[in-house]
């Protein structure tokens, strides 16, 4: 399994974590509280962690294409909630993340 970690610096990390988890819970298994959530994406789990100034996401998938898809799922959904901050995409870190 491959793993990528993304971050988004925001004072609204807990709010976005909860919005994402509640949204995903309509389709897949989710557990969450104010500072941590796990979403059972089809390709592998996504773990979200909120601190006072940063939202972290760790996505896991069996191959690079599915890992890219997992990143896009998180980014596209977060874009809906963080539009006031002009969010476009998390900053992803791994050998497979696009430059």
C-alpha cells in the first residue's frame, strides 16, 4: 500500500474535518471527533487530523493511480467547504505526488 500526506494551513481545521466526515458518512463508514477522523474510501482509508492551525490528511491506496484518486477526492470535497479561503488543493508530500 502507498501513502501520501497532505496539509492545509487554516484556523478552521476542526470545522472542515467535521464537515468532510459528516459528508462522507452519507456514503461510506466514518468515525470522527473534533480533532481526528477516519474515512473508509474505496481504495483505502483516509485519516484526517485537525490542530489549531492545520488540517492533515493521510490517504492510502494500493497503487499510484488510486492514490492520486484519493488525493483528488479529499481536495475536491474540501474545495466545497473551504471556498471562502480560496482553497485549491492540499500540499501533498510523497514520492508519488505530482509536482
